[in-house]
C-alpha cells in the first residue's frame, strides 16, 4: 500500500476577482504580504512544481494521493479553479485522491460559506458519509480507511490561522469511526496535533478543539494523523498531546521546503520517503527516509463487528 501525501501548494492567479468587500477584510493584508513582503517570491515556482509533482504521481503510481489543504493563497475561486486544474486534471485517469481544505481555502468568514474547495476538489471528496454533511468522510484504500476532516474555519483577524473541527463534526466523526468496517484509520486534516517537538501550537495557529478531536480519534481507533499547515515537513511518534503518530507533509511548493511524502504501509509499519524538488533538474529526488510504528488498533467494536459475530 503506497500513499503520496502533499500539502500547502498555495496556488494563486493573475486575475483574483476582487470585490469591494475584500478591501475591508483580511484579504487586503494577505495580498500585501503576498505582493510586497516576500511570500509571493517564496511561491514563485508553484505552478511548475505542481506540474512536476503530478508527473511524479504518473511515474511512481502510488495507490492513492492525499492533499491536506491550502490549495490557494487568498481563497479566491479563481485560485481554486487553477489549483484543481493543476492538481486533479493531469492525473484524472490515475490513482484516486483525498483532499481536505486548509485555512487559506476558507480565508474569510464569507469564503468559508461559499464551498469553493468542495466544488473544485469534489472528485477527491468522494467517500462514505453519515449524512448530507461533507465532513467527515471516509475512503477505503486497500485495508486502510482514510478519514477526511475539515479543521478550517473562516477567521476574522489577519493573524488568525487557527482552526477547529466543531462539536457537530466531532459528533459525526465519532459515529463514523464506530460504524466503519475494521481496518487501520488514518486521519487526514489540515491543522497539526503539535509542533515538531511535541509541544502545543500557538493559539493563533493551532486547533482550538484539539483535545476533543484527539479523544474522539483515539477512541475511534485512529492510528496516524496526516496534516500540513506548517511549511517545513516533520514527523513524530505519539506525544503528550496525541497517542498516535503524526506526519506533516510541509509545503510541496514553497522555496527550499518544496517536498512531499511517499508512505508504504506494511501491517503496522509505515516506511516513509521524503522527496524534495530540485530546481536544477525540475523534478523530485529522495532526501530523507524514516519509519513509524502505527498505533495498534483497528477501530472500536462497532456495528460491522457486531454484525459479523
Ligand atoms: Fe500553508
Ligand atoms: Fe495552513
């Protein structure tokens, strides 16, 4: 079972589709940051790198592709259209995918309600659901369950990149994890469980309801979390904040951080290779490898277990 995991590509567009209300929300400061304070330079090669990444997928043929959010820079639909064309179109006849939004994809309170991400990444959001609600959803990949959760909320303050899952989604997650057939459950979410050293995130960058999410996930048999949000990749085993390991994919396209992860899962062992973009060759090459032991659980005794007995 081989998974390719990438995140935080932050695609933008020439014509963003500004509306007058955007000059009075955090998009203005975000745009100034992008245009004048170096963020635009750090993501200058984004389109080219995403094209190289999708060529990788075509060549290396993973069983499934996972995207953990931040498709765009400022959450404009024009950016979302370009991002999904760059990501999904080149591999539409290849492996299936899972995608969850990042905080940049729900940039403001207004954008969060528009459903741009869900519309443009719909092919990668096909899965098992409890109700009409988009999140959470589950995809079966071989013996594994991937569980997509939305942690991205529209935030008001320019410096607020925090997220939350919310009580209703947590309730649905609890039931979904209980109802799924047995099999390792892997949580796919944008926000991290902790910082690289296992310590808590800053309140303006982390998950506001992390403790509740971790409790539901751990009780539901989650054995690994895959996320993004931090642009430098890292991984850690279980820590004080979460009793399961976590891998941050980092940004696939930000200058110098540009990498993604390829994970092979055999039983409870995950073998990872991090592949880094080389601007000289215009392609990716191995830069790091590591192993993680997944938490030993196939999920709680749920409906399907009882049915089999
Ligand atoms: Fe990001
Ligand atoms: Fe983010």
